[in-house]
C-alpha cells in the first residue's frame, strides 16, 4: 500500500529491528485494541533494513537496536530535507548466552573480544571443558550485530568460523542445542540458555543484566532501543502511537516482553 493509501486507511507501517519485533507486535496489538481506527503492520528484517525502508519512504516507523550512523543520517537528510526524529522507546542489556550445561558463568569484555575474533577457541581457556567453542552471531544487517561489533569487539571482525543466523531466536535455539555454543542477543530472548555475567575487565566484578544494572549503566553492554520517523510524513496517528509507547501502558509492555522500561526522569 502506498503513502496515500496509508493516509486514507489510518495505517501505520513499522519495520526494522528483529530485537524489537516481538515487542513492536505487542505494542501494535494492544494499541489497535483501544484505537480501532488505526491499523499497524509490523515486520522485522534487521535495523539496517528498517533504515533503508525509512530512507525509501516505504515504512512510517523504523525500529532500531542501535543509533543511526552518520552516513545513514546524511542519507535521510538528503532524502527528507529534514533530520529524522529519534525516539528512545526501551532499554536492553545485550546478553551473552551459553548452553545451560556449560560450567562457565561469567566472562570479561576482553574474553568476549578474544572469543568472537577467534583468538580463544577452547572453553578450557575460560574455565570450562576441554572443547572447541562454537560461535553464533547475527547477520550484518542487524543492529545488534553492529552494536556488539562496536562495543565488544572494538570494531574488529568476527572470526571466520562464526556461524551467522537470521534472527536472535535462531541464535538462542542454536546455543540451546549446542553444548559448546555461545551467542548474543536481546535480554528478552534467553529462554533455554544461560545468561553470562559480564565484567568490564578481567578479574573485575561480573554483572548480570537487569533493570537496575541496565538503568545505572553498571551492566557493561547496556543500550537504548529506538524508533525513527521521517518528519516529512509524520501524522497525528504516528505521534499518538509513539506517545502511547513511551507512556505507562506502552512501557509496562516493555517489561512484560523482557526488556527494561525507560528510566523515570526526575527533573
């Protein structure tokens, strides 16, 4: 459906982050139940795919698990002649998952960097069994992939042995079935795996992701999750939907799904 059709139908299209797709679907279902004049269509595909759709004006809202990069921002400004509107909508503790049978309980950021770049290849070097480490990662269009590469790998490339999967659910499934597996993803996806504590430095205190440690930044891999909108095509129903997401009902669903609501501002 084109832009004119969406305007007439009161339809909102949402596309982007697979990390956010389950939460975005819950938001859409709950909002439509109370606003029968609005229809909301949600699809994933990855943050990069969402940004491309926003630039091509084939989606109203792009969901993103990372902030827009400078080159993406420049493309949007050239296309829209305005800066895209950025809305923080939730928080996440990007989590590292291993198989429940794995005795390893915590790793440092340096450990993770060496594991995912291929410098450490055996669990015995991390206090585990004498067994090769199997790496699972998201695809390159994923905002979670880019966030992990930037924050944890310091921009280095993943090891060539890394197995790339299309979504966080697939990463979790693979790790849950592989005793030597390790992967990463949003905090809401950990069922059937074990979440590791993460320390900023080797020998430092490991911290697990929860609402308190994510809000405070104590958890080393905390992040905001976002929605981006083309201000040139913004409409009242989009503004109302985003306001509802950031309000009490929308934020209660954030916690229900397994992420963390936005911190309460105390001016």
